[in-house]
C-alpha cells in the first residue's frame, strides 16, 4: 500500500472515531466518507440516502465485485485517553467500524490510482449493529449484478494481522423478541379480582432450558433473558401488564425459527390459561452469515501469496452479523483480521481499532481483486 494512501486512511479513521454516530443516524459519517472519496479519487459515487457506494468502472464485459464496510458506532462511553477520542458523550466506535470504513476507503484510493481488471463496488453500509443496514443495502447486489462480495471484521483472540477464515456458517442468526402480556389490574389485597401476567411469564422463562437443550438440536441454540418488566412500582396494585425481552440465537436459521415458534406457542397457551392478551414484537433481526467455499478459498489463496498468517477458525461466532443478507444473494466470504490474542474485545471500554490493520485489509482486498 502506498505510504501516502495509508496515512490518509489512518487520518480518516481518526476523524470518523471522533464523530461516532448510532445506527440509522450516521449522516455526518456518510457525508464525510463521500467527501473523502470525491477529494481523493475519480470514482463514481452513488448516494442512497442512509448509505452509499462508489464504483471503479473498467468495462461492461468485466466481472462486478463488491467489498463492504460498515460505519455505525455504539452507545458506549469513550473512557480511554486517545488524541482522537469521541467528541459525543455516550457514543463511541467500540466495534471498529471506523477502521473498517477507513480500510475500504484506503482500498478505493489504491484501485483508483492503480486500476483493476474488474468493476469494483465499494459499499459503505449503515446500521450493522441493528441488523437492518444490509437488509436495505443488499438491493444493490441485484441492481448491479454483483457476482461476489467480500468483507472483514477485526477479531480479538487470533494473532495480530493474521487472517481468520471458516467455510459455511460464520455468524449465528439472531433476533430480539418481546413477549407482551396484558391482563387486568386489581388491588394488591385482592389479586383474584385481576389478571396478573407474572405467573405466565415465569412459566415461559422456566421452559427456556428445555427449548435450548443441546440434545434436541443439531447446532448451538441460545435464549438470553434481556429484561423482565412486570407491573409498576406500586405496592397497592397487582400487576396487569408485562414484557419479557429475549435475544434468541441459533447457528441454523431453521432452529431459530423453531425456537421462536416454541416460545410463541407456549406464550399463547399461557395467555389462554390465565386469561391474558398476548402479542409479539421483533427487532435487531440477523440472518445466519454463510461463507461460500469458493470465495473463502480465495481469501486463503491471497493470504498465502502475501505471507499473511492464516488461521482456520473452528467454529462460527455466536455474535451476529448482517453480512449474511449479501451471501444469500451472491457468492462471498466474510473474514477476520486479528487484533492479537490478548487485545481488548470489541464492545468494551478498553477497545480501540488498531491502525496497523488497515494496510493488511487493503492488501488482502487488492489480492482478491486480482484473482
């Protein structure tokens, strides 16, 4: 990677880090990335509102290959002392999306200056943390006949600047589930005159271990109780409304669907038994992310050619990633670049993206573009 391009990408990363924005609110971030590409490249920019992509054109008869980076931040306070610390209280780039976007921008500089024999699409995506960013951006896959797509995430637990890869499922499917139950209020001294959802909700929670039993599943299944909110802080009242918030997760989407149905069926049965109204709401929905072996093998090939340490991951990440929306529509692979085995984990106060990963990502992307 050209030294000037690397320095520009690092500076961009620091600027993005100083101005973090939450999912679906990344107006400054998106515009700053657009301005950077307009200033330093001749790439075509396609603005799609909350997100955008840039294109390097080489010919209609050439392959169309895409690379994706996310750019949203997290609702976590910046507590570490760095010169480019977040200027926005309670928001920071504790997942490294500032580094992902800076890497893709650095790659764009290299392609714009040195060329490629493919049409390269640089996709800058909003709202990865909530799962709805890729759900919207994936329309560009069909519109542009994208034949293959690549992306990466920084990863703690593998050697610094190593490349991690796995065939098949690489991230679990998940969604946030809210079970709302509503009965009727009563005085606390006469609970029999009301309908309290507490007992029904308790039975649902009690059934979770059976629903996620490994004896009945072919892959990982998890159901995490996020919050239980029943009634009000009024000791003279028997509760009449309640919400049970769960994160349901599974290695296979079919088993996630089964878990969801089991929970819904039980909630409906409990509602009928206790005389409650029940409703369900879902958010932060992520598909399973699946690597196509052909694409994953390209990551392996480039890593070997460039003498990057290659780490064959043994299992999928439990955490979800909306990149899976893309690989449902076209070939592709999502890989990882190591933060080091003992570096702070993402989504923690101590974490900060390491600038030295940018060059590794750019060189990997350049190698993939040449295959």
